[in-house]
C-alpha cells in the first residue's frame, strides 16, 4: 500500500471520528505549510493534525517544516494542540525528539497487512473517541454478577451478610466486617469465617 493510500486511509478514519479535512496547505503568518493531509477537530476537539509521508521527503525537511509550523502557531497565540502523523519509514529517534518539542508525534510506519483498518485504527486510537455503549445497551447488575462469580461461597453466612451489606454501600460493609471481627474470639475460628 502506498504512502498516499495510507494517508487517505488515516484521513478517512479520522473524518469518521469527527475530524474535518482541510486544504493540504496551511497559511499562518504569511508562511505556507504543506502536508499530505491536514485535519482539524470539531466541537470540543481543538486538535490540528498534519499527516506526512516520510518516504516522499527527507526527514530533516519534514522536521524543519513541523518546527516552523509549531513556532508559527505559537507566534499567533494558537491554543490548538498540534499532532503530526508520520506514515512511512520511521525517522531517527533524534528527529522524532526534535519534532516532539513542538507537537505530538505518531510515527505509524507501514501496515503489516494491506487494507488492515483495524491496525490503522489501533495506531490512531489516541486521537479517536472511546467506544461507549449506546443508550439502551444492556448493563449487567453488579450484584447479580457478583453472586454468579461467588458460586458455592454465596451460601456461606458471612458472605451472605457482606453481599446484603454491600447493597447499602461501603460503610455498611465496613460495619459488618467490624461486627463480625469484634464478635469472634481467638478461640472461635468457626465464627471468624461465618
């Protein structure tokens, strides 16, 4: 899969998550910055994301462009966090370190399996919203799950009292434990476990 196809794939995934695609050249303070793709966050997302193919340009030029973009944004007082997604051969650690001084850097590399959306989504996961259960999705009752997990222990009187107390919250469980421990004596090991 070529760098441009990967840039298109990353862009499509980010757009589906609510990011807006922008022209590939960004003008700030009379300076033009061109990248394979540029996206901005919508609503509460303030991110500015640039995507570049490291196979198509020398890493020092890319580094200089990102540092320049970061400085231009700072000079304009921008509050947008800048993220650079690098697709293609991974730059040297010193280059990534220089870039990370002005932006968050996601060096993705190449997909192990062509057309693997899951792998690409995994790479981009820090930029994607968390998957949540939709309204009306069944949510397990915690006490039912607890009782199911207890198995045979749910017949133990001590466990029954703790589960019953848990319905009233942590203080009730603490009180039940305190009561059980204060009623038991060192010679009555049976009472400690009940």
